[in-house]
């Protein structure tokens, strides 16, 4: 009887030790599970701290793209170094320095002069050219063909800006380019925002700018003017000389988020 009691005591001790060991293991397993569960809740902010991106962007997109860049920095901690300039200046800088991570261009055509340095590109939003006039429209302009009435027509420089090239194309197709050019009415500027600012100040009779630049007091966008035939798209081009693959990938993905898309549309762009 005494031997049986001792045996039962030993069995109980082993069972207790086993339960205790399982409890410890379960506790360790639980801790690991909790750690794994917590990981997805961590933000990506720390992952890009100390990293930076060097980005070229068309000057006409300064306001929306700066806001997008600021939102990405706030979310990830990545420093955003942005050069806003006209297409020709950006193309020269990329070809000369062979440095940079992205080129946010006014149209796909603007990537051609730097095609050797473009790894991939993705269309972001529609870039819509419009014909605008002062609110009182003293020359009675309604379409591109009416631009022959202008004493002063404000256009982008066709040698350096996408909007300038588009304006020349539209006027040539309408059969008025040579007539307007011969009249001496054309005044050019290097960026679409400068053109819109000048027209809003009463310095011209009409202008061709991007839709997002035309939302100024005292300006009217003319519907069905013929410019709707020249809609372009804004591409995001990843450059082959990009220095940090992780930062480039993260920003490319951010450009497809609702946050980025909502900023574009807030400034009058239409999604692709």
C-alpha cells in the first residue's frame, strides 16, 4: 500500500511538472504570437528614416506634387528633394548628371529625350489642356480658330514646355498658327502657371494652359474649344540611376494610394 502511494505521488509530480512545462511553453508561444500580431500594426515610418529621394517634376504640377511628397514624408520619414522646372531643363539635368530617382513629366513625350535613363513609367493622371480667357472675354473667343482675334496670346514656350508644344499643334491643326504668328500676337512663358498668372492680371486676350492652372479669379475656361482633343497623361518615370530601391518602390506604391489620388483630383486632375 505504501509502495502504491509512493508511485501515485511520483506520477502526480511528473504530471504537475508536465503541466507546468506546457504552461511555460504556452506562455512563450503566446508572447511570440503577440509579437507577431503587433508587427503589422507598426507603421512604415521607421523603415525609410534616413533615406531620401531626388525627384524632378514639371513646374506646372508644383502644388499637387509638393502636397503628395509632403504626405509621403509624413508617413515614411523619407526626405523628398524635388526639383521643379520646365521639361527642357529637367531633361538636360538628367542627361548631364545621370542622377535622380523619378521624373514626373507633363506628358509621355517628355520622357523621350531621357529614354536611356528611364527604367519604368506609370501613367498617373490626365493632363488636360484648356483655352482660357478673361472673365469678360472682350475678344469674343470661343474656339482655337478664334485666336486670330487676339492682340496678345499667351502660350508656353514650345521649345521647352509640353503645353507650348500642344498649343502649337492645336493651332496648326486649326489652320491659324501661321496667321497668329505673323501678327506678332504671341507671347511665350516657360511654365503654365506663369501664363495663367499673366492672363489673370490682364496681360493677354487668351491663353492655352493646363486645366489645373486655370482656376484663378477672373479667368474662364472655354468648353468645346477644340483643346479636348489634346489630352495627355502625367507619367511617373522611375530612373535607371535611382540610388535606393526600397525608397523608390515605396514611393511608386504610394502614388497609387487613395491619398495620392485624392490630392491630384483636389487640384483638378482626372484619374487615368
